[in-house]
């Protein structure tokens, strides 16, 4: 059966090794005679899966004992509210770095629980991540999947622990945990299936959270009970473990960053010299994971999307809120697929379509 190049922004392409192993594990997990979807979360087999996934996250990411590793059965959007619900009171202020659609949604949720202050904004076009920041209190920031921007390094100068929505780029390069209180990421971009998120948080930061919320609304419950207060997304935890094993097999995060830079550079190099297509993000803010670009005319955009589809390149249409095109080229996306896209762009620009 033929698989095609999947540029989807999420759920997104996963490594072939992971899909093959998951196929087997659905039938029979590690010779137990029971598949991963059917094992009790309290049994020793799943206990091993959970421990292995956490160990690999710590090893691959260099996550020390001062941080808790948690799996929350929800997407990244859940944390837009859960973070301020835990850490923001009516008389406190949270700083948000406004990088686009996701940070805007996160900031709106925070306003339900306390005061919000915009420390910096990429408005109106969100072509670059804000760098001149005016902090007031507890900061949060975000790498923007939709506009295709990325912080080359975490923002500096914050007076309080940083909170990061790392959904679009977690484990695409070495983790920069210093200065962070909490990082969350929906799994469906770089880690595994949808409906589960990874949270890495400083244990002392978690202690500042409210204690009068329902247990599943408090981060500390996940930290104190190894994400097992209730039935976790067992399959999600399994797949994340396989993805982390794949990352380790590839040579770890330094090697993945090298590959991701090389893949993104191929595409940006084409876009930079093209007269028909132009990249959206400013050079200093470009994402390695989500390359956003526009065609000079709507006709050219339609021609590109049709030609791409005809050649088995799927998922290039940009987010409905922004338009244009977006090529999501996460960790698992192969360099050959990026080369195929450059070829299609070149053919469309120079009028050599397959029709
Ligand atoms: C995809 C994405 C989200 C939304 O994730 P859900 O799992 O749909 O809640 C939030 N933030 C960022 C940065 C994303 O890329």
C-alpha cells in the first residue's frame, strides 16, 4: 500500500518505525498475549510502558529530577485555561507574548482568571516573534504553528518562570528548560496521537498552584500520582515512548535539529529566490517546523495545490484563519518530501505542470 507525503500541521506524520511497532503492539504487547489497547492501566505491562516513556523523555530531553513529567488526557488548548486556573489569581497579572492565533486564545482564557498584560506582540501580520518585551509578572509565550514563526531561543529578562506552549516544536531541537516553570505540548505535532499532552514542570513551581480545584484540574495531581489518578491515554503514552525511542535511535535532539535545519533551509532557499512564492515569516523568526508562504496570485496558489495533490503531496493548504500555504515538516517528515515540494514549486512557477 502506498503512503504519500503528508504536510499536515497535526495530527501529523509519524516515523515509519513507530507505526510498524504500534501495529504489532495493538495485536500483542511485548509477547504478553494482550494488545496495548486492551491492557489494564494498573497492570505491570502498562507500568513498564509508562516508566519507559518517562525515562526516555528524561534521557532524550535532559530533564532532571527537579522537573515532573506528566501526561494529561487533553490537547494543548486545555492548558490555555488550566495554566491560569492553577497559577493566576484575581489580583495577579500574567504576561503573554502574543505571537499569533494560539497565544491569542491562551491570553483570552487567562483573562477569565486574572489580569493579563501583553508583554510583546507580533501584530498585525505576525511575521516575527516579539523580541522587545515589557514584562510585568508571570510570563507565558508560544511558538506559533499557524503563522509559522518560532523563537530561536526562549525570551529573556522575564521576572517570573516562563510557561511555554511548545506544541509545534517540542523535541525538534535540544530542550531549553532553564527559566521555565512549565512547558506543555499537544502530542499530535511532534510526539504521537491527538488527545494527549506532555507537560514538563518544575516541582517547586507546581507547589505554587491552587489546592482547592478538583484533582484532575491540578497539575500536582498528575505529578504526585504519575499521571495515574484516573485511566490515562494508555495508547498515547505508548506511542510517545516509541517516538522518543526513534529520536534516540536517530542520534538524539542535536542530530534532529541538524536534520530539521537542513530540511527547512531547502524550502526557504527556494522561497527566497522565487518570484512566484514568498515566505510569510521574517528571516529571524522562521519556524523549522511550519513553513508558511503565499503565492503571488490566487490562480498560482490554486495551481500549486492542484499540482501537489496530483503528485501525492497532501495537506499544504494554510490554516483557515490565515490562508496561503503551510508545509508542516515536523521531525518525522522526510527530507525527500521537502525536495518533492521544491520540485513542484519550481514546476508550477515555471509553468511546467504535469497536465
Ligand atoms: C496545535 C496547537 C494547539 C492546539 O492543540 P489541540 O490539541 O487541538 O488543543 C495549541 N497550541 C499550539 C502552539 C499548537 O500548535
